């Protein structure tokens, strides 16, 4: 057996949600928090896109929103350092990438190791990158789905927390498959974050173990 490398905290967590677009996964997380399903609060919703529809929704829900203009920074490193500073000042426990379409720098990933998770609309490690629902259709796979995983510098390659399987139908278009996968995303993302703040995720090398509630400390 390998050494335990990380155990998620059992506490009321402070979350930063990162979005670039419509924000339906952000809403699913927020709704689950409001229902008491997740022991956490959303401290800030951050975006790299000023007009991301999800930012407006966050504002309407009286959450703090933060936008930093990428063009104001000389490099990706500088941009991510500015984000990191904002997060440090808010004492963020977990960053939930929810349709955040900008690759994080290795330095940022290292600083927040085991404190960044992402949702991806495919069964990783198959179909990384963009337009992955269309890639799944074109490849002819019978099943695709969604993956929640820890974020490491290698894009879409971090340890997998949970997955949901969705059949690919012969008549599927990118839109119909995306819609069915999205429904599952809205279930498994809150579930993963709940487990995280129940102190039930243990990362051992590439594997994430889900600890039984009996072992909660
Ligand atoms: C979701 O399908 C999410 O899995 C995907 O973007 C969509 C965002 O939708 N993320 C990625 O492709 C990341 N590689 P949302 O803004 O409605 O949550």
C-alpha cells in the first residue's frame, strides 16, 4: 500500500467557483449548498469573462463576484498570481472549476494542490480538451459521461473523484448528448464537493478513495 498523500478536510468549507460561461454547474453547487447538502459556502464567483452569464446570476444571488481582465496582465503567470492573491485574502478552501475555459498555470496548480477540482463532460482519460461530446460521437463510443477530478498541471489528467456514465445514442448530436451529460454533471459535482467537506476523500497516488462515514474524523 502507498502512503496517504492527502485527506480532504472535515469542515465548513469556503469555496471559490470559477466560470467562463453560463454557470449551470455553479448554480447546481449553489442550490445544493442552500439545501444543506454540502457543508460549505460560496465565498466568491470568479470569471475571466466579463460578460459570462453565470456572473450575472451570481450577482442576482447576492454572491460576491470577481472579474479580472486577462489583457491587463503581461503573462498567464501574472494573471494567475493575481487570482491567487484574491483567493488567499479570502481564505478559500476549495476552488471549483465550473466551465472555466482557461488553462491554469502549473504554479497556480501547485499552490492550490488538492484544493482545485474540475468537472469535465467526458469519461476521462478519454476525450480531453474541448468539444469532447462531439469527439465522443465521432469516435463511435457507446458510452460517454462526466468526470469530477482533482486538477494538476497536466490538463484533464488529475485523480478522478467520481464519474457518471451516459449512453451515446445513434441519433445524438453534440447538443443532445451535451444536454444529457449536463444533467448528470449537476448531480455528481455537488456529490463530489459534499464528500470533500465531509473529509471523505483520500488521494493515494492517482487513486481517490471515498471513505466510509464511519471513518470521519
Ligand atoms: C460543462 O459541460 C462543463 O463540464 C464543461 O463546460 C460546461 C460548462 O457549463 N467544462 C469543460 O469542458 C472543461 N474542460 P456550465 O457553464 O453551464 O456549467
